[in-house]
């Protein structure tokens, strides 16, 4: 009987990067995973933060701010025609040691408050499903919204595409149209977005978009092979500047009771989160679930979630809490950044 291979974080991240179409980060993950010194350096991140995301963002941050080094040749967003057929890892390793003094505090303090606007394509479909079951208008509480770009998901349009077919949400003339490939033979609900009565984000480390450092870190968290994400982020920042949704700073679990207290009991309440719960401890996950179960004794509550699994899947799930019980089902399997969706709802 063969011995089961133990879990290795860097192997896992390389697999995630490969599934996400990010070949640069595939190779860099493999290189760091095989280098004890770099593994230790990346391991200096804050508790609960993923080392690969923070390390790669720190390097990307310095490059975005003008650091000159041969490593730039491999970054598609910085060099429209990146070098191919050459291993980027030696230059990456050299960059780390050459800029170690600048990188160390970024790695030690950085947080992965990525705000991937592509996920709004998934939220559109999810909230239409919620509204069909709960009625309108919706009252939304987002856990871990980062800068809040997905708090205003309904201000963007979506084009779902399958082969030569396109399916649009309203409005068709939105300032940002998010593209999402459909896989499988089912089509998510489209048309107008549900009405929203209130929305608030609960964020431990809110991003101040008026701060140039914070804006650059947000951009650095975007993977450099995926240039379309940068253009999408810039447009979303323009929309955000007009909308400015409310974000409350602090521990989401501590802020939840007050957030719920502001929602009329005759209107539907929905908690949602995307790629956030992996940073929660098991006790925190249980506390969130226990709170929603208890709160459902007074009113039904919906929960929309996009979270990854160790098997590499990213299901979009809908949960309904009512009378102290919960029911959860999968609506879709998705790309973690919203590039594609296999609708199951």
C-alpha cells in the first residue's frame, strides 16, 4: 500500500496558479517550494495570511512602483511581450535578495485583501437566485469586502458567453461590463439586478482607496499574467469613486449583530463573502455559522458564498437559515476570479 503524499502548500498554490492561467506564478511557486531559504522568508507573513499571495504581491508592488531589474521581462502587465522559453526563477530569487530590505516589511505586514471585480459576474447570478426565494429589496452584508468593489456588483453589467451566444444582465450600458464564460449547458438567471435596500461591508483591514500606497497594493495583488484584470480594476475604481459604499472597520463577527440590527425584519437579509473564510480559524467559522443559526430564529437569512476547497474547486453556494436550521446547496462551480462559471442552479 503506497504512502499518501503529504500536503505541501507551495505545490497546492502552483496547482491553483495553473488552473487560473498564471504560468509565471506556477513557476515561481515551484521555485520557492524547492528553496528552504525562500520558504522561510515567505513564512514571515502575518498569522492567517497565505505566504505565496503576499510574497508575490510584495515583489509585484515594487515592480509596479518602478523597481528596475531583469525580472520585469517576465511580467506580462509590465511588458506586453514577456520573455518565453527562459526560466524566471533565477531572476526572481536575485530580486528577492537584492530588494530584501524593502520586501521584508511588506511581507511581514501585507494582507491579501484582494478585490477581484470578476467575481461580481458570479454574484449577479447568485443574488438573482436569492431574490427569487426571498423577495426584494435585498439587504446585503459583505464579510471581508476589502475596498468594497464587489459591494457594488449591481452597478456593473455582465456578459455571459457560451460559444457564439451571449447573455446580458442589465443595464447593458453600464460603465463596466464583466465578461464570464459559461461552461456546461445551463444558463444563469439574467435580466435586471434585484433591488437593494441597504449594503454594508465588514472588513478587518479596509482599503483606503484615497491612499496611493493602498491602491498600489490592491493592484499588486492582481496576478501579472492576467492583464484584463488590471483594465477591469481601473474601471471598477472609477465606479467606486461615484458610489462609495459603506465599509465598517473591525472584526466581522463582532460587527455582525449591529449590522443585522439595522435591517427591517420584514425585508430579506443576506450575508455574503468570496475567498475570505479560508483566513478564518475553525472556531471563527463555527462562530459565524452559530450566529446565523441563532439569528434565523427571528427571521430567515440567506448566505451566498464563493470559497475554495482543498480539491481545487470553487463552488458558489447558497444557504438559507430559518427557524434555527440551515439548508445549503451549490449553485455553480466557478473560476476563483469569475473568468468562467458552470451553472448548476
